[in-house]
C-alpha cells in the first residue's frame, strides 16, 4: 500500500506541472489571459537569429544532400547494360591494346566484370559511350589503319573517367566535411537551443499560471464566457502564493539565462563557415583537376585533327 501511495505522489508531482502548463497554454490560446510575461527584446532577437540559422541549414542541406547520391548527374535516358558497367574504361583500354584480331577486341570489350559495377556519373557515362564509339569505328574500318577519330574518342574516354573519379573524390570530401558537419550542427547544437527555448517557455507558463492562480484566488479553468473567481490583488496573496511566484520567477530567470548562453554559443561558433569553406575547397579541387585533365587532352585531339586535315589535303593532291 505504501508503494502505491508513493507511486501516486511521484505521478502527481510529474503530472501536475505538465497539467498546469497545458492549462495555461490553452487559456492563452483562447484569449483568457490578461497578462503574459514578456521575454526580453535581446532574447527574442536571439531566437530570430537561431531560427534563421536553422532555416539556412535546412535549405542548404536539402540541396547539397545530392552529393550523397552518386548518380545525381547521370542522364535518366541512358540505358547501359551489365557489361557496359562491368569494367573500368582503363581496364577495357588495356585489354583492347593486347587484342590482335577484331574478335579478340570484341571479347576484351565485353569481358566479364571483375569488381563492383562502375560509377553512374555523367562523366563516366560519356567515357563509356566514347570508348564504345571508338571501338565501333575500329571494327568497321579494319585494314584502313588507325582512325584519328577512334583514337581521339578513346583518349577522351580515359580523360572522362579521370574527371568522373575526381568528381567522386569531391563528393566524398563534401559528404564528410560539409554534409556531416552541417547535419551535426542542425541535429545537435541547434536542437540544444530548441530544447533550452522550450525550457524557457515552460517556465514562463508556470510563472504566469502561478500569477493567475494568486490573482484569481485559484479559480479553475473556464471556457470563454464562463464566470471566474473574484480577483485578488497582491495584498491578498497568501505567503504560499508569494513563495510559489518567487520560485517560478527564479526558474524563469534561470532558464532564460541558460537559453541565452546556449543560443549565443550556437550563433558564435565558427564551424558553419569553416564547413562552407571546406565545401568550396572540394569543388575547387574537382574543377581544377577537371581543367588539368581536359587541358592535357585538348592539344592531343587538336593535333589529331590537324594531322587528319593534312592527310586529307595530301590525298586530294595526289
């Protein structure tokens, strides 16, 4: 019996504050509250800044989370087969270089996979299409010597694969140094601020409920239009009511000071800006590598084009 009574006391102690806060909140929503404790202007300003920071994180993560999706730039109209994705372009070129007949070349090109399927990125797809096109030309121009376009397409395929690998390296950097960090800020630091603000709101509701209870002589909750108890001014407060209000005020002040500290910490941390710098650095590194790869390829293809033009003019001259 003692255990049952103890449980009842604990349940009442836990439930009563919740019920009091809920009742006060409902009264405010119904317009039954005459006086509501105002939060300091500086505190409200901090809330606005934290809310803005939260929206910034949500908006940026909504877009940049695509870096976690390997195929974010993979054309939806592409239909690549199991063999297309079976080996890397570099592996296929190596096998093709050892082929001595068209049949061996075809076998090398369609060799079974040795590892996981190749990446589905736009650059990898272009590379695979370029290599397949190069082989298509080679197979249909047997005995005519090396075709400049076929050579250029093969070199372009290898370059595209390198660019695609650089893009995957960029994505990995962004995932670990930006997405993970911003998600942590959103789900941890900003959530801490949200909980602290909730503590302030709860303590304010308890304070206003205590004030209302003393002012109206402990009148019960009523719907709009219903009569309330006679109002009591501060002179008619009991000592118990004064103590209750003072304790509620102390709790409210303490919760507010704690929330201010948490919100300032969230707003002052340099992490978001540092993470954004990491995002830009990863993008810069990718575009730099892509530029270097294509800059090395461009003069080679230009040279093949010039050779083709010279050979064409010479054949016409003959």
